[in-house]
C-alpha cells in the first residue's frame, strides 16, 4: 500500500534520503543560484570544468523533497558531460531519471535545469 | 515501526466507542428518518438524541442545531446564508486574515458578488483586538466572523469580547469553533455568538458530519433546497450514522475534557520547551501560553523547508504538518503565518505538531530526539545557512 500511495517514486525518495553531491566546490568554475523564498525552493549548483568537460558538480538546496532529489539527480547526470551535452539536459530528463515527479512538483525539475544552465552561463561568462 | 501520530488538528481517529455506536445505523436501523414506519422513526429518534447532546455541550437549544456535512459546509452556510438573507440591510462583512480557507474563500466569493470585506489586523501572535472590530463596524455591516482558535498556530481569540460588541451593535456574529468544541469549554451564551461551526472528525467523531449552531431568530437563507429536513434549512436525507457518531463523540468529550486539556497542555509545553532548547534558530508561532489551544505546537525552524522536514519525520514514523505549501498550486506558504509577520522562509520552515487522546510522553520524547537530527541533516545542505554566516 505504502509504495503505491506515496507522493514520490522510490527513486525520488532514495535521492531524498541519500542525496548525492551535497556541498560546495572550492573555487568552482561556475555557480548557479536560482529560486526564491516565496516559492520555498532555493538551489545553488557548483561546477568544476576541465577541458570543456564538467568534472565535478555539487549542490546546496533549501526546498521540498522533490527539490532535493532533482538537485541530487542533476548533479549526477552532469558529471563527465561536455558543456554542450550538459546544456541539452532538460527538466523532463531529470524528472524521468527519477521515475517521474507528481505534476505539482514538476517546477522542481525546472528549477534544477535552470540551476544547471545558470552555472554553465556563469562558467562561460568567466571563461570569456 | 510504531507510528507516532501528531496531526490531530488535521483529523482525529474515530473513537472505538463512536464506531460501535454508529454501526447499528448502517444495518439494523437503516431507515430513512423521514419515513413513518418504525425503522425510520428509530433513526429519527437517534438524530434527535444526538441533537440534544450537541446542544447541551455548547449551551444551545436542540432546535438551534443544524447538522451539516462538516465544518466547511457550516462556515459556507453561515456566511452565505446571512449575506444573502440580509442583502437589503447592507453589504459589509468583518473577518480576520487568519481564518480557515472555508471562511476566507467564502468571503472572497462574496466579494466577487458585491459584498465588501474587512480583514482585521492581528498582532504577532495572531490575536485580534476587539477594539479593532468596533472600529471596523459601519452602518452597512451585516456579519462578523472570527474563529475561536486558529487551526495552524493555536491562538485563542477573544470571542466573548467581540460577541458583546457585535450584540450591542445588532450585528450577526459567527465563530468557526472547529478546533475548540470538545477540547475547551464553549458556550454560545457566554460567547454571545449567533452562529457557530463545528466538525465531528476533530473530536474523535467520523468525517463528513458537522454542525452549524443558529441562534433562534437569526435570518439566513437555507443552504440546500429540497426536502424538509433540518426544518427546511438544510435539505437532504440525514447522515444518520455520522450524526449518531457525532453525538457519541460529544458525550465522550464532555466526560473528560478538563482532564484531557490539562494533560495535553503539559505535553504541549514540554514539547515546545524541548524543541526551542534543542534547535537553535527556532521560534514558537502563536500565543506562548494562556491563549493557546492545549494541543497545538507550531515552530518555525530557520534555513530548512517544511516538506523536507515532514518527509524525514515520516521516514521515522512521525506524522506532523507544515505551513509550507510546496505542493499546492500557488506555492505560497501559509496565509496565517504570513499574517503574523513571518518571512516566507520562516513560514516555509514551519512545523505543526497537534497532540491528542493517544499522545504519550514517550512519543514527545521521541520527537525531541529525532527532529534535531533531521534538521542538522537538512541544514548541512541549505544554501540559506551559508549566506547567513
């Protein structure tokens, strides 16, 4: 009963319970900061880039279970990807990797995508 | 894992004795109370017995009790009923910004229909100053509606004082007493209210049944049109098992209300004290002591969001609730906590524990042991904490 009726998929709960890549990167190559306190979700995403490849990613998030799980998932997905590949990661891809999100929580996956794009933008601006 | 239920303000489990009292009315005594054969009349008798019990509990007369489908219907009935029946006399309604959605949203509906609504100011604890009510009254004021105690942060409002002002001014006065009836003494004469809403499932009765007390002589339009049930004020075949259950719940509440309130107040204060001591950067929402429901604890914890706290508590078997609304369409946090002047972050970081009949000291200790751990884990990943350093 419990699994069928819980708000989140098992995968979301797994990432919520054991979030990957929590924390900050010292001297990051890019930082993304998105969200606002009114909505109750704030994400910070740090990336380390080597040779146009994202070699490390970490996050800090204030938010609900879905916000934490999508932050964790997007940092996992982005590691080892080139900047161009990383820019292709959509919010839907993040949600699908988590076996879906409740419709009302899809905005969390949007936030994860935006955090990633904002970190990449920051990197690109700095490396100009 | 043993489940620790601390969300009694959301709903209570139905008391086993209430279930027992209800059962025959699903089977043996299933008749329609409007039918004249004995099956029907027995059911009718049971409803009238419940009506007297409810009336006794709140100091009313049986004929002033109208059964509804719950607290929300009672609130809708009171507000729309009075507004539409008295339109010729005025168009102004006074209420508070911390009412339950059943009142707030009904007021918004009436606003769209041309009524004017004044939302009273509240102090830092959510308390209303009766003086402000007096000031808000105009010659167009039809109705004042102020809840007796707030469901989120437990503050008890000065209903008797507001009642006196309303009666002197000759204005109808409604109170939403969903959180108070059966928990603290409620007497419609002392409170000088004309209308009072209550709900069975907040006092160990079943869901789907409530009451609107309507003082004799109050002019309001019927809530539902149809048959002659409830003296034509609320048509529809009565929810006989539900009403019988409410009667039994009221009877049980009357027996141990004082003792239970004392026991819960002790546990409440223990939980409040423990949480504030063990969690830095936390604060109590609502009135600190005297003007607070015996079973309500509401704290805001800085740097963390409510739903993520709830999920972690749920993993440890603890059920609570939050004023964060990450899963509601608006995403905006509790209107009640914002009205107290909390920032959106603080409102999103709120947790409510509401205690009840089966809450033990051991359960309180368990929460005090688990919650600081949960918060430490979430704070370690909070971007807000870092920016505060």
